[in-house]
C-alpha cells in the first residue's frame, strides 16, 4: 500500500461523502445506502515533501439500519449514533482506525537526504470522533453543515502519541445530478509525532546531511479543500458517479521549520479524480 495513502484518505473521504443528497433520498426509501469506488490521487511523497506521487485510493461509504460507516483506503470509521436521514440535527460519535504509512519506505522518496533518514513503522492509530451536523441549512432540505473533532493514538510504535483534529465541512446539491462540498481541517500532534517525522537526531544528521533539529509538538497544519460529484448515469441517488477535488495544507510552527520540510515544502497540494457507484 502506498506510503502516502494516509494523507489521501481525508481528501478522498470528502469526495465520496459529497452526495449526501443520495444518502438522504435513500433514507426516505428504506434507510440503506452504499457508495463505493476508487480514485487516483496526486499528493506529496511524504509529509513535508515537495515531490509528488500518484496513488490509488479505494473507498466506500454507506448507512445500514441508520448507522453510517466510512472505509477509505487505510481509514475506517463507524457512526454509532443512529441517523434518521432526514432534515434536522445529526449527532455523530464512534470509533475510528487509521493506518499511517508516512515514511515507511525510503524507496518511495526521491530526495536522497530524507530517504537516508530512518524508516518508520506503520502507525496503527486507534481513536474516535464526535460531531454534530445540520441537514437542511440554506439551499435545500439536503445541504449539510458538519463540525467534528477526532482523536487517535498510535499503538504500533511508529510515533506512540496522539493526534487531535477538528474539521468543518459544507455540502450542497446543485441538482439531482451534481453536488459540491468545501471543507477545512487542522491537526495538533504530540511530541512523539513531531520527533518521529520532523526531528533530526545528530546520528540522522550525519547520515543524511540534514542539520540536527528537535521538533516540539503543537499545531501541525491547517488545510482547506473542495470536492464535487457528478452523476454519469441516472442521478446521485443511484448509478455511476464522477468524483473530483483538491486540497491545500500548510505546515506551521516547528513542522514548517524542520529540515525535513525545508528539503521539500511547507505547502502541501493534493488532487484526486475517480469513479464511484451508488446503490
């Protein structure tokens, strides 16, 4: 699985989650809904890289008996609060799992200095999220404003620390055949994460040629993005869909000043395009 897939997951998850119209219509008809597909994603080779790679990212979202789920490549979450699917308030809470492949393979990194740094274990980040959404906000009974807060912790020795992430998103259907979404997020990480991916020890400096650096935890990045889904057959309630979008993330504080980032860029750009089928 490509090392960059963790960072692709949030972008692709937003793209696949765009047709909330289809979910709500399906709820009226019986409640169950599934949308599955895959996207090609262009994104940095590692967090802080100025070089890009192309990786595939599969995805599926749905709701069964009022319980929503989301599986995107290396990310799985389940909303354990039953959702009626109609207009109104929607409380969200449930577990989440993320596999972190950042810098697990030096062969996938073009910059020889960063490639010379120690490879990391695959992060297994377990946690959960809470949130609240309002369906039927401005444009129709199907536009959706959502605010969530997630926390997860690595249990596999990759960075052995926590990640806190607030996010906000807004989706609106343009018609029964098209919908758009915009979103923003940020991440705050602990010292273990900063050391694993952004610090450079004296031994690492000797091996790579990068200067030694001790990064402290704190706010790591903020990001904004947009996505769209367009029906190719039928409408958003069923059939083949084209999904596309992009995201910009800005590394800040010690993470922007790290030699790992200075070898690349604090400006992180991602784009995706793919196909999905809803039923």
